[in-house]
């Protein structure tokens, strides 16, 4: 098998993994932010704007966590070239 034929498959799997990790981290951050008292910062936390702000916080936090996890995973994959 030509090594160049497997490159698109590896890139596709890496892309799918990044998507799934990002969605999982956003879901976990949504769950974790449920405990945040937004009524201390905004007037109507149960209204549509409050819910949208909660969603945006979740996406931002989830993206940062996913970037950390994926970067860490990449570093661990590089360790095999050390020995």
C-alpha cells in the first residue's frame, strides 16, 4: 500500500476526532456552567438573551478545553519519536 494513499484517511480521522472532542468539551462546559449564577451579572438569566449568553460561554470554554486536550494528545503522539 502506498503511504500517500493513507494520508487522506489519517487527515479525515484526525478531523473527525477534533470535531467529536470539541463537541464533547462544549457539552461538558455547558453542564459545568449550569451551576453558574448568571443572575448576579445579567438582569434576566432565564430569558432568551441569558440563555444565548450561557450557550456562548459554553462554546468559548469548551473550545479552549478542546484545544488543550487536542494539543496534549498531539504532544503525546510525538513522544514515540523520542525513543
